C-alpha cells in the first residue's frame, strides 16, 4: 500500500513539474476588442467602457470598445463570432 502511495506521489509531482514548464505564451498579445450591440452613450456602452478601462489596467493590454448597432444586436454578435480570438461580446 505504501509503495502505491509513493508511486502516485511521484507521478503527481512529475506531472505538476511538467505542467509548470509548459507555459502558454503571454495572453493577450494584441488589443482586445469589445463589441457592444447598442449605441454610443447607452448603458451597455458606458458599462463596457468602464469595465474595459479597468481590464486594461489589470491585463496591461489595450481594450477597444466598438459599437455595432442594429438587428437586435445580431450585428455585434456576428462581428464577435468572426473576429480573432481576442474579441468579447457585450
């Protein structure tokens, strides 16, 4: 029983050591785009800009808020779906 525990401890520590050495590249590496489905000055726009400013400070990366109005916010959803990985839909 002790040998099994020792073997498990060795395997777990080896797995953790391997995971620590395999780090992902710094994310995000380019500006983050936030798509808002409502017009400038709306509640959603103001919220996205306030949250984006704080996120920018925390992440050290530029946050760009883009308003895509129309079609019940479907245009913003489509823009976010087609954007590169650094896009958020509000």
